[in-house]
C-alpha cells in the first residue's frame, strides 16, 4: 500500500495525551495513511504506549531515539521515512 498521507508524530513527555492523539489519528475515515511516531528519548511512559498502538495497527512505524534530538530533528527524521503523497 502506498499511503496517501504520512502523519508524523514527534513525542516527548506526552504520555498524558498520547493515547488520545493516536486514537484520533487511527480512527480517521481515510485509511490510506501511515503514522510515523518518533519517540525522542522521552523519559516518561510514552514508548510503552507507542508500542501498544504499534501492535494494534500495522500502519504505525516507530523511531525510538535513544538521545533527545529536539522536535525539528524528530520531524525531519519522520519526513525522511515518509512514503505518502502528502506529509502532515
């Protein structure tokens, strides 16, 4: 499947809102999407939440940075992997 849209989600200290964010993305009516989640060495429980969603939805791709790079680099890393016609 070539996705129409690549959704890039940089993550750092967002465990409180992360499940709501990911549920919103995966429940969109457009199914031809890929979801690229970049865990930017978040010190909270974000990576566990991300891994649970990854198990449930094969459209999710995960980058798990071991060192915090900052949101700009996280987004750029996601853009490099994006296969969609559009990136958001």
